[in-house]
């Protein structure tokens, strides 16, 4: 695609990156076939190709309007289009750059600004989010049905193993997950402990930065990333991996090296952290034979919903299913398993109508599998899906934990 960037972004780091991405696009339109919002709305501007044209116009100096902002806001950043694209267009990075420029030029209504600021400041702070969630759980019966959907029930995390092992791995505690689903990391620690690996939490590590980054608080997101690097750095020489139990966090931490490449104080460290980072599904296959020996019970039919951040963001497929089958789980994928469930970080809060349509489509396909349990690999997906079904929804490592105990 031919481009002629405006002076405000020409010859800048982001401008050069955006120009390279735009030039890779041959506007073939294959991406529209796998875009969830295009499928729902049927509008070219609510598909990747249309959004790429909008971003191109913005970067070439065209007038930026609220309509442009709306079409970019509706993007889930699921990156399904990247998996589909025959030209390797890095759409996710382009939309981040485009959104940042649009955010600077189009003032949002006051109510919208307040809502986004509350999300950007509240969700990444573990203590604040945890207190707010506990309050919501106490008063849940008094909340509206829409708010009740956003407040999961309390979960008992169980025991975190105290044994020490020569093999050690770090795990990101995260921001929302410790309050919403504390059993995910605890179950991971128990499973790895049974396999001779000690899981460590670095006390000062927190939100991976994804929440603020996708809310266009990109400088604050970089600060979140720097804080995590500082927290992890003392362990880097002694741990085998930095394990991500939320695929959304994993997709972001694996990009630290790119996002901080311009920072001379952090570029090298960020690249090292990204290289050490592994999704849990990349760690567990090495233990499949041992898991098969240790498993005490399997499960009925289980449907696996692969999060977009796993299958499109990290390009990881088939590993979760293989590990589950190793412990005797009958695991299946549903129709259109490549499509987003509608959670997408804060998307379900900012675009509730589209989010619920995508959730209900996904749940209908999952129900058609005849599964008695649904598993995923990202806390946002599990909470979002659970809000629309009585079928139990959990992280897949929790099934492994149950199979070993």
C-alpha cells in the first residue's frame, strides 16, 4: 500500500513502524472473513482492511473525527486478521499507533473519559481492584443483572506448596486474576510442585501493562512494564522461565522487548525478559509422560476455548489439548474456535452490546459440543463466558490439578 505520511509522524519511530506495516498490506480483504466485528456489523470500516485505510488517512494528515475513533474503538484487537493475512501485516501494532494519534486529537465526552480513567487506574492496581471486587461480591444480590455478570463468586485458592526445588520458575501474579480467580496460579504451583518445579512470585511485580496500553494510556503502560522488569531482574539468572497463566499477559510480556526497544535503560533487559517468557501451555508439554503416570482421574467431555491472545497473539495452538489428553481428558474444540469470545480485556465493559453478541455466539457453539465443562487459558475469557452459562468454566490447569489430586 503506497503511503505519504504527514510531517507530524514522518521519520519518527512510530511513523517508520506504521509505514512499514502499511506498505506490507495489499488490501486483499482476506482479513474481513475472520474479523468478528465485521461479521456482526457488515461494515467495511469495522473490519481490518477498513480500519487500516482509516489509520492510513489519519497518519497522512486527514481530518480525524469521532467516527474514526468509533470504528477503531470497536476493534477487539483479537489479531485474528494477523493469522489470516497472507502478507504478514502486523495489524495489532498498527492499530495501537493509530489509536494513540486519534486519542490525542479527538476529545471524548466527559462520561466516557471518566469511565476509561477509572478502568485505567483501578483495574491494574491489585489491592484496589481486590477491595472493589470483594465489595461487589458482598452486595451482588443488590446489583443490576448486567453488573452481577461482571462480579464472579468468591473462589478458594487452596494451598500454595511450600517445598523448595532446584528447578524454579517465576509466575506473574497479575492485577485482576488474584482477586477474580486466585486458584489459577495456586493450581499451577501445585501441579508444578508435583513435577519437581518451584513456582515463585516476585513481590513487586503487578499488571503486565496490557490494560493501560489498550486504553491508550501507553506511557503509563510502559511504566508498568519497567516495574515488572525491575521486580523480575534479580531472578533472571536463576529461573528457567517466566510463566504466564493468563495468555493476555503473556502476549504483552512477550512484546516488552519491542515496546521498550527505544529505552536505553531497559531495552536489553526487556528483550531478555521477553525471551524468558512462556505461556503455561509451552511449559507443560515436557511433562506429559509424567502427568499421564500421575493422573488419578480424567474428566468427561471438555470444550477448550483458545483465547485470541494465545492462538493469534502468541500463535500457540494444540498444546493445551495435548496436555489435557495426557491426563485422560476428552477435549474438543467448538465450531469457529478461531473467533473471539468478546471479552478482550476492557472491551466487554466499553462495548457491551458487541461483546455480549460475541459471547452468546461462542457459548452456543461450545454448547453444541456436548461438553460438561468449558476451559480456557485467560482469566478474562473464563469470567466472560461464565457470565452467560451454568456450565462450569475454568482455566485448563485447574483440570490438571484435579486430575493429580
